[in-house]
DNA sequence: ATGGTTGGGGTCCAA
């Protein structure tokens, strides 16, 4: 089974890109963030045409928005709200017993000081609340996968320059502290790092503002797949689909995909 | 050098 996550930055404008991705990588389940579409405007028929017969969505006007599209049956679990009422989370049960959470964490604004930047304060609080929720309501012996744009690049090789980005939101020690709390909440595995050594640079996002992003390669790893320990033996393949940053009209994020063996 | 680009909705905000 293949599960993918992608911050699509408008699901409507990038449907043809989604089609190309689905045809190439054949995900069974596709989790999207930043759909930027109210539920009544979600492109259901188009998604159905790609074989996604099962869809759970949570949108809002203009901003945020998450969706889980699936070729295999899914059952809605939760649409949780951590701290504010924005559409940043949706979760489902898969028929093989896995619970799948799709998140779009707050970006956090520009100034890396929670005492003067309310958005950053909210971001830290949001991560903390998510960690608390998993610690309180979920157990590390369950099969749980958490994916999404977490807007945090936790490791020194998850950014193009650890030293130069220490005061840049997404890579501050404060965010890494809260990210690690989330990781420990139910003993999550950082799946991408199971496949790619911590010593290697690994990115999933390159800013639109960085012209020549490929030559400069000033990327960050903001998109994550976390899994509980009971899924460790099922992890079979992993792709960060960098070629989708090179298309016409790309998202600034690329898809991250894992394949699980049947158990 | 402190910019740069993009999408949605509406003449600016968020990323």
C-alpha cells in the first residue's frame, strides 16, 4: 500500500499535476494540505476520475484546508481543532487497521520570537497541543501514521544551512523542542530518515522566491511521515518526488510517499 | 542584498 502527502497549494489550480503524480506513483491514499477550497468547491468528480472513490475533506475559504483521497475504503475518524478553528487536521481509519492523520501545521509568520509574534506563539502552542493529544488519547502499540506539512525542519541536514537558519522559523530550537515532544508522545518513527541517513541533506520544499532553486538547492524538509513502532517492519519504500518541483506551475512542496508491505 | 514568487479573492493577506 502506498500513502503520499503533498502540500498542493490550491487543489483546484493544480489538478493536472495531481493527475501526473497519481499516474506515475500510483498512491492508494493521497493526503493533501493547503487545498484552499471550500468544501462545496472541492473537485470531487476530478478526483473520482483518478480512482479516488473515497474522500474525506475539510476546507475553508482561501486558506489552509486538508483532504484525504483514497482508492481503498476509509472511514472518517476525526476533524480535530487544536487551538484555533482553522482546517488543519483530518484523520481516517484504513480497512487494514491503520489510523491515518493528515496535518497542516501553522507556518508561524516571520519573527522567531513568540513574545512579539503571535503567529509563532500559536504555532508552538499548536504543536504542543497535538503532542498532548497523542499522549493522552492514543497508544504507541497502535498502528498510527501521521503525515503532512508540519512546517518544521528539525534536523541540521533538513535545511540547506543549519547555522544560517537557526533564527529562521521552521528551524528554531523552540520548534525542534516541540517537534521532539510530538515524536516522543507515542514514540513515532521519522520514516524518511529510516530510508535516508541523517548525514544526508534531504528537502521537500523550495521557496518560490528562490529563482534558480535547483542550482542553489536552498531547500528544507517540512513535509513528514511519522509512524508508530508497530509499523516499522512494514516500511518498504520511500520517495521524495523532487521532479514535481520542476513542472510547469509547481507547488513549492513536493510529494513524499511511502510503501507499506502487506502484513 | 533583507529582496524574491505564488494563490485566492477582491484592490491585500498568508505563505
